[in-house]
C-alpha cells in the first residue's frame, strides 16, 4: 500500500546532488583555477563523488539484500544472496544514475530512470540474477510514478502515468515481466494523487479544483468515487494509510488547528475520530506500523532533529537495542522482510553518512553491510547545530549553523544557504555541501525562513506572496544576527542556493546589494512571470495554488514585477555565478539566460555554467565535480581573499 503522495517512479528522492555523463559547458571566460589545496583541506571530490553504497534494502523473504553502488561512475543496483555470499550487479546504467528501486517478489527489482534530467522517469525491471533489464514504459514524453508495489503479487505493480495527457496521471496495473499494461483508474482531469488500501485496491483520489482539495473515496473497486471531504488547500488533509480492516484511514491534518496531527478518519460519517498523535511545535506526518501484526507502532516528527514516539513495546525495544549498539548515530529502519524478522538499518549523523546494516530481530545480531562514504573521516567534519533567532517582526526563525572546525567562531566568512521549495525545510544531518564549505573555512547558516513547511499552517502562510519581501527579510535578518553575534565578518558574507534558493540568491544581490560579497544561483528563477508561464504540464491543477502562494500574473502584476530580480538587475553589484541544467522542466534554462543577459548587457561579467545533459540540479558525478570546483574557485576569489 502506498500513500497519496505517490513515489516518483521509484525515485525515492530526486535530490539535487546525486548522480555522472559528458556535457558541454558554456562559461564565457571560465573561472581561473587558482585553488591549490591548503593544509587540512579534504579533496573536494571526496565530498561529491558517488557513495560506495547506499539505498540498502532486503528482499521479502529475507534471503537477499540489495543496494546502489557505482559501476562505470554510475549508480547501479547490486544484489547479494545471503546464503551463498554471491553479489551480482543486476543493472548496467552507463549514462545516468539509477535514482532508486524496490523489490517485486524475491527475484526481481524495479527501478526508475529519466533522460538527461528531464524528469520523464521510465519504469524499468531487472532480474536479480543479472540476466538483463527492460524498459517497461518506453513511451516518449511520459512520466511514471509508483503507486503500489502490490507486495503479495510477484509479477505486478500499480503505477500512475501521463502517457495519454501530459497534464494528468491515470492508474495502470503493470506486469513487470511482460510489460503488459491494464488501465485501473482513469483520471477525469483534476485528480492529483491516488491511494490504495492494504489489498492494492485504488480507494482514494485527491482532486484539486481551483484552490479547493476534494478527497474522493469508494468502498471497493466496483463502487463509484464519492466526495467525503472538501477543503481549501490551506487546510491540510493528507491520507497516510488505511486501517487494517480497510474501512477507515489515517490522515495528517490541521483542520481546526495550526499544527498537523494524525487522526483516524471515518469516511462513512466523514468525521475525524481517534487522535493518534500531535506535537505542540511541529507538524506530524509520519506513522510507523507493522503489516504482519496489523498494528500502529509509533509516529515520527521533526523538531531540531528527527524523533519517534512509540505506541508498541516490541517496536520500541528494537529501536532501543539498535541505539545501544550504534551510539552517537541516528538509527533508522529502512526496510524489512515480510516476516518482520530481518531488517535493514541505516545510520547517519551531522558528520557522517553512516552505514547500512542487517539486523536479525530475534537473535539481536547486527551485521554491517558497508560504510556509505568510508573515505570521509567524521572526526574531520564540523558539527551542525540547531539555532534560532527573532526576525524583525518578532517571528522565531529556526535553522542550522555549521562553524568551521578548529577555528575561533569570530569574524568568519559566512555563507547564507536558503533551501529550495520554498515549501520545504532544512533538516539536521550530513550535508556534503555544508561540510565542504566548512572545511574551506566558511561558516554556513541554513535558514528555515517563513513559508517553510513543518512549523504549522500560520508559519507557512506567512510566506504567501512574500518572495523577495518578508521571506527575503528573514535571510537578511539571519545574516545580521550572525554579524551581531560577532561570528560573521560583515564584509565577507555570501549567499548560495538551489531552485527557490537560487531565486533568493538573486533577490539578495538585487534587493540588499550592500550585504553580500558574492552569490551563487543554482537553477533558480529570475522572472516570476515566465516561471509561472512555464510550469510543467502535470502541475496544471496546482496553478491556482501557485497564484495564491506566489502571485497572480494579472492581479498581482505590480508585485511580481517588483520581486522579480531580472527587472532590477541594474542594482546587482556583487559578483554572480549562475549554474543551470539545459533540460530543467521546473525552472527552465530561460530563467538563467534572462538574468545573465541582463547583466552582460550592462557590461558586467557573469560566470555561467550550463550542462546540456542535466535538469533541475546536476546529478551526474562529473558535472557535480565541475560545478563545485567552479564554486570553490569563485568563493576563493570573491569571499576568501
């Protein structure tokens, strides 16, 4: 069973910093290489090369494990038979990393890949004996998503696909051996997500209609969908999973409250019933459960770090035992066999990407699979500390501050690093960018500015139509907070971010031109009119939400012109480095072209890197190397001199 938040065609995370292919780079007077490594500096590529292994999982019968590891500089899937010890590479991706995968039965894995960063992810299948792989959805300009892995069916999964209309996703039953497709549910045009019950039957659909979200429900596969809840999109109502009788379902909602909490919802009475868990400070959106024992075992929530609360002694005992065995690390159970007797454990911290382990729950035997990045010595990494400050209008803003190791926390060069989204948030943990910058002597402040998610509805809504305004003020206030503490050298403050963070970089250089010594814009929009005009077709149903959250191009014309950096490029005086993927479906290359042209027309040199085989961020390893090596040279010249 999968939630209404469908997994992106087995893409467990399309993070910006994974990935490896040849490319062309347009730079116009590329940055000169002048960054010989100093004593104590770790080689740049150690931070950004592909991991030794990641994405560990266990087969349903518990007899095999799998992981992603490099082959020809691309992340591929490897499978190990635990009885024989034999390891087999089961995929041969040579152009682009495999983003993620999952098991279908014990003899097959299914995975997703796009082409050149276009995010049109196809669903592939591969036998675990290494006998070959097949593109199950070889359709042009088509994107697929995993809906349900149908754990009791070794040959089929449910996917969503926009083959017939790029704007909407229909539900198909897909044979992972033959590739045969059967239509399970047709999208009438406004369905933005689907959810199945524990039997793999599509029972819930989420319709988006002009800023309203409607939850549609049906009792069984033969029944018609009917609305059971209609709410303004500002009111969260996120189905998580059905109860184990397949009659009611759990939701995360902020109905009649500010912070999302988890309830059991009865679709027959259309009422919230049992309150499962709430937290006074943050939204709660994660449930833990045992499929075998048919039991809700706990909930997860994120304050400064990730935390659990347990409702079940057995599950709590497992967590307690593992944390005793692995002190000093966050411990996460990422995969379990069907019998729930063996599981995969992943560790991490702010200074380590950790390792993968196999844990036998009955015998309490823990066996390490491998370290994720064994070449990084965590004793040489810097601590990431949760921090908070008060904004100019009295709002508490949370974030994370990483100070260079073995340096006095005073008069340091600082980089403000706004996250993308912007309807997301930064989290505590190992971040290769942050550790690289800290190793180069730069303090890094990640800011969960207003509009970030996880802190409740009010805090989220305070970011509506505040791009370049109060959202930007929070970043400005963050920089001045560090100056007032004596941590930041006021003449050596940089700003860098990706996606929305790239926009915030441009806004920072434009609207506070005296604050920043330089800026780096990574796949960020510069013109909010063209950004809204060119959203991907499958975001069409969310366009009204964008107009409310960002601004309506007609009704809010003056606002969008005021906060679009491209129209105020004459105010930029700090050095700027821009990086862009040519195939980006979210923030089109034209967004970067516009700001670069506006500056170059004024005779201002801009460092501009374009990768022709990338999209919304650089995934391929050699492209990441190019980007971060250029970043290092840029910061060395404009921030560290």
